C-alpha cells in the first residue's frame, strides 16, 4: 500500500491499511491512523498526527512550518481527526508557541482545492472550506460552518457554528453562530435558514434564531440593550444561549 517511489521517514508511524501514493513524502514525527489514504505528490511533515480514514488528495502540503516571522523552530504540532477530505493543493500549517503550539482540525470536514489553514487555527467538525478559502492564523471555525470559494478570514477571528460565509467575503470580525454574511467585507445578511433546515432544525428553533438575529442587527438598540434582550430570550432557547455566549466570549468586533 506504499508506492515504491514514496519516501517514508523511519520516524513516521503508519497504521493499518494506510495508502501512500507515488512520490509522496512522509516526514519524521508523522503519525497516520488506520485506513487513511495519501495521494500522489503529497508532503506531510511533522510533528503531525492524522486520524483514521482520511482522504488526502494529490499535491496537498500538510504540517509545514507556520508562516510566522516569530517562529524560531520550536516544537509545534498539527492534529487532524477522522474522515476528513483534503483536496488538491491544500496547505495546512503547524502551530506556534505563541498560539498554543497546535493547529487542530476535527472530524468529517471537507477542505477543498487550494484552501489554506494557517498556524494555530482550530476547526471543529462537519465544516466545508470551498476552493481557495483562506484562514489566517489563530482563526476558530465551529461545527457545520461553510466558507464559500475565495472567502478569507482575518487572524484571531471566529466563525460560529452553522454560519455561512459568502463567496469572496473578506471577514475581519467575528461571525456569530447561524449568521450568513455576504458582500466583499462580510456584511450580515440574515441567518443560514436553509442550512439549518437541512440539519433538522424545526420552525420553532429557526424562528427563535431569527428573532435573536433581528434583535442584534436590526432592532436599532445599543449593544448593551440588545444583549439584555437576548439574555431574556436565551432562557427559552438553547440556540439563542449559544448565540449569546459566542458574542460574550469574543475579543474582536462582530461582523456588522
């Protein structure tokens, strides 16, 4: 299952039924879980841990040094979970000491061609990064978020669960859960209602989320008063509580 032209460092650990394609390079400190397939012409450098049943397509570059001038060669890791699809020419960098030392990617994500995930990013599960989507350093993306093609996210920003980032958006603030942003600079454009329906949210839950969005973005209230109103609504909705908690935990401005 290892092509004869592949180069596997003696310090790499490969699980059962791992495939490595022609001319790929697996470096020292790389651990690859059972059933993962590495395509042709890939480079996987360590320290990197990759879980089970991932599919890494040709020409991906995984686990490279962070693109950070402060990086001085200190130990930093990349940790990838299970069942992710990582397409052609994707680049994913390891972490830095200043960012916690690790870049993490969860399970069941689709990372499409030419996407870039920079150092110290943290991705959850069931996320889609469409072609050429780019995450700067220290970005956090929560479960079920979707970034459309050519979207870019500024460093230290967060994208909440079930959020949708439109094609070509340049996001320079936090995007709360369930919110859809569009236009060049990622202006809020409602909630991701269609995505929520596809994931089994019923009309009552979607209605509560929509009212929370309107309170924050369309009610004309000062931020403090809007948050008070959202606190009251959160008592009856777990989704609104998640919305409020995300906002309160932020260190960057919200996308507005």
